[in-house]
């Protein structure tokens, strides 16, 4: 039985995984706390994690019907993420593991996103090609072993989720904006504006030109017209992001010969992306944005550090 903690950004999360059985997954989002700043404020996130990490871990154990002494391993996100936020989770996990003399499993957050695919109801196992699209990363990965990968392509500037968030901000949709654009786009015409799809070399991505194109379009329309055409802008903007992701994923499939494509990360929740890749496997909706279930899942395939050697472990930003 694994108890996992995840505190890399603005979600305080804990999960209990028993073999294949996800007994509990609790996510306390701080999104509302950061919304008024238009993005995550690292120090505010750290302080909130500090308040939430114990109650969230306790809630996960309660929902799982388990006690701390039942936990065989404690897993935790070691990085990458906000360093102060990570340190809160890592310190809490060390304390929990140490108190019971259990091993600790430090997990890479991106491996965690990939491992969200290895959970019920429809677990996906390697080999497969993986599109990882989050607020911080856009990666095409070749996955040959569970929760591990080699990188085929990455973004040269903004991540896909970041492009959604910046676009949403320009359209006055608040933070985080991916889901808001997704919702508004359903009422708009995706062909109304021709936003560029960057075609950089290899299997890499670029979204900064698209963001600038939206900025100029909104400016040229003027405030009133931009407001009136907000749904069309959202739909056209989303179409350009989705097109870039789909094109590159198809090119990677061709290049690697990998027949199966799987999509993970917050942007995998996007309805147009899901519709555009009908043959792809998608992480369960609840496991797309940050959660601890995926960290527990990856921990099954990561070497544990024995008691008490992990006390000197550090997080990486
Ligand atoms: N329906 C949606 N459509 C598009 N984007 C979405 C949707 N839902 C969430 N997102 C985006 O997903 C991102 C958050 O995903 P996630 O939690 O995986 O990223 P992160 O943890 O911040 O980044 P990383 O994992 O790289 O550290 C945000 O940018 C958000 O706007
Ligand atoms: Mg993440």
C-alpha cells in the first residue's frame, strides 16, 4: 500500500494506492487563492500547502479506510515544480515515512503524469507514444517501460497549457484559463480567425507566435468588438493549439512506428483535443491535472530509498 503526496504547484494532493486499486485520491486546489493574482504566487502556494498537507493526507487515509501503519511506502513528488511548494510535500512525506520506519519513494512529476495512464479503469501499458501537455511542459515521449521515457520533442517557448492560460488572460477569462477557453469555444466558430500553427524543426513545438497573434487580433478588433466575438476568438485560438498538438503527435507516430498514442496532463482534459484524436488513449479526466494518484502509480516503478537514508533528499525546481 502506497501513500503518495503531491505539492509541486498549486494543488495539495494525497492518494492511497493498493496494488492496482486506487483506494483514495484527494486534491485540494488552491486555484481560487491565486486567481486574483492572475497566476500562481510561489510563496502563497508554499504557505497554503503547509496548512493543507496534513489534513489532505489524513483525508486520503480515511477515505481509503486505512491507517498510517498500513502504509508500506510513502511516495512524494521530488520535482520539477516550485521549490518551496515541493519542499513542503517532501518534508511531510519524510516525516510520515520516518515515523513508521518505512521506505520513501521520490517521484519525478513528469513520470507521474505518464503513470496516470497505468491506472484503472483502462490502464495503458508500454510501448506507446505519449503526448504530455501541461501548464509547464509540452513533450512528445517514447515510452518503452512503465513510468519512464525518452524525449522526442519539446516546446521551444511556451507550454500548451501556458498558451491556453495566457490566451484566457487576454480574453479576460481569468486564471487558470484552459477549461474556460474549452467551454467558451463550444459557442464559437473555430474558422472565424486564422491563427498560425508554428512549424518548427523536428518534433518540437512553439506557441509564442500564436499568443502574439491573439494579442494583435484583440488589439485590432478593439475592446468592444473583441468582447462581442470572444467565443469565436476562443474557438479559433483553441483550434490552432489543438492542430499543433495533433500534427506533431501524428508525425511522431509515423517517425517512431509506435502505433499507440496516449495523452496526459492538464491539456488532455481539452474536449476538442479528445475529439481530434479518437484513436488515442487519454488519462482519466480526474487524473489529467495534478493529483497524487499518478505519483503513487509511478512509485510502483521507482526504486524506494530505505529508512532513514532519505532524510537528506532534496527537491529539484
Ligand atoms: N479543458 C482544458 N483545456 C485546455 N487546457 C486545460 C483544460 N483543463 C486544464 N487545462 C490546462 O492544464 C494546465 C494545468 O495542467 P497540469 O496541472 O497538468 O500542469 P502543471 O502541473 O501546472 O504543469 P507541469 O505538470 O508541467 O508542472 C493549465 O495550463 C490549464 O489551463
Ligand atoms: Mg503537472
